[in-house]
C-alpha cells in the first residue's frame, strides 16, 4: 500500500511539474529557469505545510506518502535545478546561476518554514 500511495502522488506531481514549468517559462523570455524555480519553491511550501499538518493535526502517514513523498517528490526536482544551474554557468550567466542556486535554497527553506508555521498555527 505505501508504494501505491507514492506512485499515485508521483503520477500527479511529475506531469504537474512539467506543465507548470512550461507554462511559467512560456511567459518569461529569460535564461533564468523560472519554471523549475517556481515548482521547487511551491513544492517546498506544500511539503512544509504537510509536515506542519502532520505535527500539529496528526495527518495520516498515508497522506504524507501520497502528497509529501509522491506529489512533492514528483513536483520538485533537484536534478533539473542542478543541471540548469550548471548550464547557466557554462553559458556565462554567472549572476543567474548564483541567483538560481542561492535563491532556490533560501526561498525553498523560507517556503517550507512558512508552510510548516501556517499549518501548525491553524
């Protein structure tokens, strides 16, 4: 059963990442990978909120597997983030690479903390 929950969440998260990435990038003519940046920050917020709900409200482990591991695991992407950062460095876009690396880390942590705080407060 746990593997099925992860599988189902991933089936939603992975296409959602792809579609969100493409939709965001289509609206911005920039070398900065705003689509990947967006899904990673949103996914961090969702995972933080789920962790907060689990800690404060007893969210069932099956829901954490479905939405936390499956959905957020499929939605967010460390490999694409690192690949795009390296590509920016290779293209000489040093400022964008730094912004992507530091911004993803800092905003990802802030989003996760905000989601956690929000759901423990509610």
